[in-house]
C-alpha cells in the first residue's frame, strides 16, 4: 500500500537539569544527532551536530516527533537551484522548549510547541491584514536572486548547516525564532499533532480559508497525499455535497472515502481530458478545485475543471518552476485562480486552532499516519514517500 505521511519519532523524556531555573538563558552548545543533507539527491547522513544556544528572540526546541513532507523531497531533488548545501530538512514537527534566548516572554522551558515555517510577528503589514498569513518576517523558504540565506544555529564538522524553512526538524534539537513557534495544549500528543506543522493545515485551510468552500457545493481535489486528504477533510467540514477525489493511483481512493470523498476519478481510465470528465460529471464544472500535487499541468486541469462564472481553483501543491499557463478566456469567463501557503492560516493562531480542533475530536489526525520510524531510518522514510506514487 501507499504512503500518506511518514512519521518518525524521537521519544525522549525531557528532564530539567537539577538546579536549572525555568526561563534562564543558556550558553551551552548541545551536541546531538541530525540528518544532514550534504548535497542534492543523495541519502541524508546521520551526523553529530552542534546546536548553538538560542539568541535574542529564539527558542531552542527538543524535537519529539517529526514527519516528512513532500516539499522536503522537492528541495532535496531540486535544492541546488534554490538553496545551498549542506542543510537540515524537516518542517513538520513538535517538541518541547529546552531553553529560550533573551527577549522571549511567550515560552518557557518545558512548553510543548510546534515550529512553523511561516512566522506570525503580529506587527508587520501582512500580519495586520486579515487578508493574508504571509508574515513579512518569515525566513525565505526558497532563495531568489539577492535573498540572503537564513541564519543558522546548527553546525557540523565546522560548517554551518542551512536551516531549511527556518525549522530543520530532522534534528534532535533545533533553534527557531519565537515568531515561528506555536505553544500547544500540554495534553496534546506530540507524535500526532506534529502533522499540524504543515500538511494538514495546508490542505484543510486551503479548502476552508482560501477557497471558502460553501455548504452544498461541489469540489474536486487533485492528488490524494496527506495534503489532498486534508483538503478533502476541509471540503467536508465546510459542508460540500460532492467531493470528487482525483488521483492516478486508485489505491488512494479508500482512504479518501474515509476522509469524506464522495466520488473517485482516475484520469488514466479516461480518453478525454480530466477537465472534460469533471465538466460532464457536474453539468459544466465544479464550484471549487484544489491542486494538491505541485504539478503545473495538473494546476491547469484543476482550473479548467471549474465552472465558468464563479469557479475557484486553489494551488496548494508546491513547485518552484517558473511558468504556469492557461487560456486567458478561462479567467475572462469568471474563474478565479488563486493559491495559499499553510492553508492561509495565520501560523501561530492556526496551529492552536487546529490543535484544539483535534483535541475536541473535530478533525482527524491519527488517520494520516502510515509508518512510525526513527531518525536513523530517515532514508527509509524518504523511499517510502517516493513510492507513494502519484
Ligand atoms: C511550502 C513549501 C515552500 C513554499 C511555501 C509552501 N509548503 C510546505 O510544504
Ligand atoms: Zn510541508
């Protein structure tokens, strides 16, 4: 069977050093294990690394559980273009605050937290607008011309390790800016809620916040990995009547049904373009479509599967290719083509809201987990995710 999300857990008990004061600053460097990507497209190497103490406004976190997201693999494959190496991947995790730097008031040692790749400083123009979650103080997730690499607290063999997405959770410890950390319910199981650090919020929020799916509507979700399943779950929560799950791997349909999909389409079973198939099924096109793969061809199909007049298509899957196309008439006829990162959730607020929803049993999380592995098995996790063929 296939893989939705892989989880590897570092189960440690967190112990306070005797005599340590809870919110004291530390000057200790921690030596611990991390999975280092020395170069693109090569297996990660488990190394002993040094994790510097948190500086002003930073939090050092003991990672308890981290899952693997497809964007990590994308970077490992395409990395050289966007980021230099070596780096430490991982941006979907949960842990416990080990120490805090000067200026940190929101967190103390022992707090359960989820690091996030988008910050929420609450002060910038973007944080102040209800229209976006794209805080201006987030680290660059991909590097464009002239953009500096994010600073890093991780080193190995005398080399700085780039902290991909500012998080680098494939490490026993990491350091993250306090604006990009959400405190979570002390009762939350970290080996489950780690999934709220990316995939589930990304897919669910894309349906609920970005598309703003309406009750009684018809939706199509393209790609049934973790993000797609979360999008299906979001469409269902928003009251969609029909949720059409689209994937070239029919093994994924049972799981999609569990999450709320009502119909299933494998593009390989049809001679017609998938947009035509969906248009025929829905008398002219779906109200909402969500592309959860990161493939520009599928993005176009998703848009063209929408009904004229009011159809909304959301780009959710990540790719950094430079061109995307459709016929302008598709938009002229009233379709909206949009997208979101982290499901449009203001990052800290969104994580807390989703952890609460999980604790209140309003959303599924456990059902996304297919494997439990250790950090030492990270390359097996990568292989398993690659085999989840799409
Ligand atoms: C991210 C990937 C990098 C750009 C923003 C969205 N999604 C997470 O996996
Ligand atoms: Zn991700």
